[in-house]
């Protein structure tokens, strides 16, 4: 039985901080891209941004997101090939550490 990209993403997002889960949904050479912008100020606040390799990078990214943001809601709206369009609501755990972000990606996250 073939696993679709949507099924892989759903499995991954079910528990992205658990390395065993991430390894079961990916390959060792997986590439994870998060806000891939050349923005040193953004990288200072969100060090997981950019292009990263391996399942461990995915876990580190979601651990960092969890330290920086309290997720109030998250809903995957669509899966297009190997990307997601999502909507989330989050609150900064670090006062004053929410630099403005301009994105042309389908994902949107409101901040409070």
C-alpha cells in the first residue's frame, strides 16, 4: 500500500517533537524548510528557520516553536503535493520577540 504525501504529513504533525514518530514518517535525508528567508533578525528570534536536513532537525524546529510560541489552535487546511496550507493561532512566550513576517506562503498564523 502506497502512503500519500498527505498521510505522511498527518503522521508527522501528529507528534512532531517525538523523534521516533518523525523517523517513522520520514527518511534520514529528509529536508525540512521553515520560513526559508535570508533574514538574520528573524533567525535571531527563530533559530530553526531556513533549510535543515534530517529528522532531528524537524524535532528541533518543533521544540523551538514550542518554546517560543504557545499554540492555541492549529488546523491543516490543505495539502498540496508535499507542502501544507494551514492556519494557526499562537501567543509569544518571549515578550517582544515577534518580529513582523511577510510571507507568500499559504500558511498563516495570527499572533497575540
